[in-house]
């Protein structure tokens, strides 16, 4: 009972501090969260067009397939393990850790993952978005899913040169540049969360 009263008291104190004092100064002491400090991007899309969502998912899926092929040149078993881990991590684990706390939960975000998260998990807390382990884990996961196949196919090329391997390497580099740069920047530019999201490459 005492702990519950303390919890409510601290919540009220934090909200009062956020509204009465300078937000940047208050956030220094840890009272105000990023979501409270700054408003969502009013110009951001409420929902992304379906054509864009479909194209984004095709690119994502093809990227995983090409990554799997790249690893298959070295070890078919390793390639199968990579694909299984990638699918579970991208479409299940990260959707739980990231999307349940996002504004686009149960909405059509740039990849439609808000809808996927809503179909699999209960809604989280948007105030926990930047503090969630998912925000720290996501760039590591996507980085490894891109870099690992690149390293493996290069090793396979060194062991035995093959033009198919060269082609897959080139395609992998293209997907890495497009997904990590062009596509991501475009998605972040139209996102409601780009004013508060630590992972956004476009800040309003």
C-alpha cells in the first residue's frame, strides 16, 4: 500500500515538474521522458500508403533471402539457421520489444508492423518507447543480419571464386545501402515519432 502511494506521488510530481519547469533542465534530472518533452510530428503520416508498405516488405524479405543465399555458398546448414533466426527476430521478437510501445501500434506504419504487433501482442506504453531494450537491440540485429552474410560470402569467394557469389555480394551491398539509407530516411521523414525516436535518422 505504501509503495503504491509512493508510486502515484512520484508520477504526480514528475508530471507537475514537466509542466511547470523548463523541460530541458528537468529532463537532466530524469523527471521527464523524451515522449513527454517533445510532441509527436504533426506533419507525420497517420498511416502509410499500402503500396509503400508492400514494396517495403518485399525489399525486406528479398534482403533476408539474398542474405540466406550468401551464407548458403559457405554452409547450407548455417544458411538455414540464419533464416530461421532472422524471421523470428524481425517478425516476432522486435515487434514485441519495439512496436508495442510505438505510436503506430495497430496502425499501418511504413512496413505495416504496427498491425502485426497488434495481432500478436498487447499494447505497451509509448512513454517506454525510447527506454525499451528493443530500441537498443534493433540496430544491432539489423546490422548483424546485413554484415554477417557479407562477411560469409566474401569468405566463400576467397575460398573459391564464383561469379554467382560476386553477383550476390553486389546485391547485398545494394540492399544494405537502400534499406539502411534511402528507404529508412524516407520512412523516418514521414513518421509521427521522428521528433521523439532515438533511432530516427530524420529529426524535425
